[in-house]
C-alpha cells in the first residue's frame, strides 16, 4: 500500500466487512433486548445498515473496484464482546444497559472510520463518495445519540434499581470513608442555604440531570 487512494480502498473494505457483520449481529441484539424501544432501535438500525452497505457498493463502483470486505479484527472483537454479554447477563434490565454499551462501542468505531474515509475522499477529490460517506456518518451519529437517550432516559436507571435491592443486603459492612471530613463544618451561610435547598434534591452524581425527566 503506497498511496492514499490504496489506503482509502483498504479502509473501505474494512467498513464493508464491518457493515455486513453488523447486519447479522443487530437482529440477534434486537431479539435479546428486553425493552421494546431498544428492540425497535436495533431493528431500525438493521434496516439502515443495509442501506449503508448499498452506499458502500456505490463507492466501490465509483472507484471501479469490486465490492469486497476485509476481515476487521477490531469489529470482530466488539461483536465477540457483545455475544459474551448476551450469554452471561441474566438480568433483563442489566442486559438492556449492556447491549446499549456494546452497540455504542460499534457506533463509535464506525463514526471514526467514516469520518476518516470522508476526509480522505475529500482529499482525493471524490465529491460523490464524500456525499455518500457523509450520509452514513450522519446516520451513525444519530443512532449513537438515540442510544444515549434510551440509556439515560430510563434503561440505566432501571438496570440500577434492579440491582440495588440485592446489593443493599450485601453491602451492610461498607464503611463510609468520605464522611469524617465533611460534617465537621456546621456553619452554612443562611443566605445561600435557601438557594441550595431548592436545588440540592435532584443534583446527583450524574452530570446529565436532564435525562432524569420522565
Ligand atoms: Fe453502520
């Protein structure tokens, strides 16, 4: 491989392999998902992925090459992790949260690849390929955002609630290490107190408080 064009072709084969693999993997994830919204999200993205394969077919045509994939160990690793999760996690809520995590790992892989390919296509002055790659890149980003919304909207919380009860029973002996430092200071400014009281309730360790809304 000596030229950027060759590198572009090789990476195109990489994502072609990835998309073809994802088309097979997503329905399995949809089947395993216990949340109807998550199931739907995986099913929708399966259809979308088929369209992404077609876009890659077009790009291969544009460069006058036969569409073919090249085994991508990175993607295979992500798929393996997903299968491991589906085999290991018994709790349905935790499984939902885990499936989103796995799907997002794949999305981020694709976002990285398509971002690179688009930049190379631009450099190689292939405007039609740029458009096609951009269309797929936008879909991957939207899917990633949708998964984040599902996770923060309810799925992560449901997974946590589900594990909290047994965890509380187990964790009776855990000493609070952070406590001694804070409670000693007894003077809190009365002026600020009012403001604090209003906002201290919903503030939690999560930085994304908007996700808590119903
Ligand atoms: Fe994709």
